[in-house]
């Protein structure tokens, strides 16, 4: 198995092409935040989540059909894909005030 976040087996991982809307969204995020890095997470039948972390600390996400499409979209958009959540990347993330407020309203269920 390959190292990184996309090591979960899927039914088929045949090379496809990344949808232009996905590539455009990644390019737009990177352009708006001084560049970006990505971490790809397998999320089961839903596909793959591409978590983008901008150079300014802002983060966002996009969804792809699978990890192969996610990697192709990032490569086409010129965004580096990290193999895992490294400490330096997590330290770079700066949650927005809106996110802090939404987290403060949530309560933990027991």
C-alpha cells in the first residue's frame, strides 16, 4: 500500500480525469490565500475529502469521487499534497472567528 492518507482500499482505482469544477475550486482557493497545501482523506462511499490549507492559515475543503481523482485534481491545480497531517501544517491552520463561534454552540453528547 502507498503511504499517506489514501491507503484505504477501494473497489476500483482506475485513472480518470479530475472534473474542471473541482480543479477550478482548488485553484481559486490557492490563489485567494497565497498558495495552499492539501491533505486527502478517504471518506468511504462518499469519496475523498481534500482539505486545503492556505499559506495565510485559512482552510477549506472540496470533495472528489475517490482519492485518485483528488490527487489528479490537486496536481492539475498545482497544489502540493501532503501525505499526512504533519505538525507544521496543523500549526499553520487558523480557524476563523465564525468557526470558533459555531464550535462554542455545540455541546458534547454523552
